[in-house]
């Protein structure tokens, strides 16, 4: 894809927008396919594979978008950098985290330990949004705080339920 070929230094803002937009487009595509799947009652392995492929693509672009706000640790590149989100991008950043939480929880897999890992990743996204909203009242994250908090509370129960199925 073109987004992989652009220089991150010269086209930083453009790459952020491209990755966020692609993530959202794949979310819309996912929702359309689920709607068709529900109408046709198609629960075949091929349909599950298609859904997972779309979820993976959306997740990839949201992860790239989120990662674009991390400034590298120049003293120790092996350590995570600092997060620098300007107010103009905060709504999109929080939205991307909420999308990731949803996407991780929608993966289709017959393997309970794998599903548990995805649910754990979803919980981490929801917790981040909830914690950020509590630490930064009056921001766009407030709109998501309640839902993110509820989802973060539900995830451990979902994980336990999935693991008891193994």
C-alpha cells in the first residue's frame, strides 16, 4: 500500500490521516459483512476468515495511527517512547483506541486461549481510554469514559467465560 511507501518524517500528518481513515473504512466494511452474514446466516469458515482478515487490516491501521503519536526514546531505543497527542488529534486518538477495543473483541477463533489474549488486548484499550478520561476531565475522552469503563469491567468476565470453554 501507498501508506507503507511514504516517508514518515515528511508525511507524518498525512500518514496519520490515511491510517485513521483506512481503519475506519475497514470497520465499516466489517459491519457490512456482518450484516450480510446475519441476513444469509452464513457462518462458514470462509466467512470467519474474511471477517478476521478485515479485522486484522483495520487493527493494523489503527495501531499505526496510535503508534504515530509515540516519540522515540533517543537515549534507549529499545524502551517505549513518550506519548505526545496534540489537542486537535485527541478525539481521533481516543476513537482509534475505542475501535481497537471493539475490534479485538470481535475476532473469530475456535481457540479459547487465543480469544482470551484478544479480549485482554481489548480490555487494555478500554482501560486506557477510561483512565485517560479520569485523568483529563473536560476532554473528548469524557464521551467514551462510561462505555470504556463498563467494557473494561466486563472483559475479565468474558475472558473467564472463554477460558472455561477450553
